[in-house]
C-alpha cells in the first residue's frame, strides 16, 4: 500500500501515463475547491421528472430521458407535452429506469436512437441497450439489442453511459450490481467486477447492432465475455471522449469517498473492489490496497464523495477560458466540477455551485454547456458566461 497524499485543491500535480498498466504513486485526492466565476445558469425548460440523458437532433431539437420511463422532446425551447412513443418495457426501480440516450453517428441517414435502461423485475433485472428508429413522435422497430448477461436483484448500480468511438463502435458502462448484502453466485455481487465471465462492473464495446466488436481485448479469452472493453468498475455514470486525442474519460461512484476520474483503456482493470480508496458505508476500508501492479490508477480521487454523474469535455468557443476542460456533474454536492487538464493530469479544479443534483453535463451544438437536474421537478439548464 502506498503512502496517502494530502488533500489538494487547485494545484493537482503529477504526470500520469496513458495505458493499462498501473500508474506510479498514489492518485491525487481532491477535497473542496474554489468557486468558479464568470458564469450563471438559465432555465431552458422545467417540469422534467428525474431527467437522465440528453441528445441533440440535427434540427436543434433535444431528446431527454426521464428515469421513470419517458423519452421527451424539447423543440424551440418548449417541452412537448406528449412523450415519444415506442419505448420497450422499462423497470423503474430505485436507481433503475430509462437512463442514457445517444444518436447513431449516421442518424441523418438511418434515424437510429439508442437508449440504456433497466429491464426485468425487482427480483431479476439487467442493464440493457435498446435501439429504435425515430419517425415523427415515435420510435419504430424498437428492440433490445444487448443486455447484461446475468440478472441481479434490487435497484442499485445499473451504470450507464454511452460513447461512440470514431470507428462507429459503441462504449456502454454497466454497474457492479449493488452494495452488500446484494449477492450473486453465493457472494456479494460487487466482487463480480473482477470476473470477466460477467458484465457486472464493466465497460463493453459493441458494434452498432449490439453484437460484440471482434477486436475487443477480451475476445477469445476462455471464460470471458467477448463484449468486455474494461473491468473493475463500480458504477460509471459519466463518460465522454476527447475528439483531439481519442481519450475516453469516465467518472465513477466510490462507496464512501473514493469517487474516481479515469481514462478508460481497452483491456484495463480498474481495481474495484479489490483496489480502491473507498470505505464501507458503515465504516471500515473496503480494501487495504489503493494500488497494485496491473491495476490502472485513477487520474483523480474525490474524498469525500461528490457522487459524480454526467461528464463533458468542452471544445467550444463560448467560454474560451474553459476550452479543453472537463466538466463533471455532482449529485451529492449539487454542483459541477471544472477540471483543468494538462495531458492526462488534472492541474486545477473549481466548482460551479448549482444548488440541485446535477445528473448530466453536455456541450450543445451551439457551443454552450447544458445541465440536467435530477429532481422530481427537474430542469434543463444552460450555462451563460457573464462579464468579468
């Protein structure tokens, strides 16, 4: 076990190499940070029930998922009162329901919309991926094209974010299944995150029809699921790509402390629950190890937990001082963290206090940052720059 380092606010130092091998030394640990200046929020629409994910259509309209099981359309700044029809059966239980949404890279030609969701029953459920063709106010031909190989019980830790890669393959995160005492195969279910024979606690890489990509790092490995891209995750609910470098950034929930920012690499093992900074909710350490050979180190650890949600890498020009920064939502802290990057290291951090649980953060096609607030009466917010 490596020596822990003190909390760091705005000067997070160190060089962390990209790759699947363990990064040297303990991860930087972030506590409280200064408030960002030069911004304000405005409400685009309100009246959303626990909104979860955002996708922009080519005409500027917006699709928003609501966790209770509705897909909503926002057009010209107004929320259409009628949800999009044609969704599959959805289990709205605990953290489960209708989750992320993404458009096919060739949406203008094929009109395919992809949705992640919980399916099944409270006693036996899975994280699933559905695809349908958007025609008017409905998805047609909707079908489940992928689902977690094994059913679990309860309403915890489904994941799940979607990110398209340049080759038009799709990354999808799947949670570890839940906290103790939730069990699977005679043991606590979270241990399955180290088992490549399941999808629990993983990122999978799929072709656009939901099948395993043939070039996946676990393909051909005896007993391993061919869809696996990386393992050892607890519950990734923020994931985004950097178009300039191709890096995939992800944020995942720790247990009590130990929230992580990671760079997701194919074949990587990210340690959960055997190597972690997290504590049990009732007190003790989950593991005595925070690093191990062969385990990919986090780029940043948040202790106490901020409960990370949506994640965006800003590439626009509306806020030039923020270009190239990551923006990570926080459910528990009701804020967004701005992370200043130097390659694969975080060298600065500020907070944008929102005052509501932030579920998703996205850059819109107009160059503005948008947020979803995870409330019974949630909203789509826009971040506006203010004069210094």
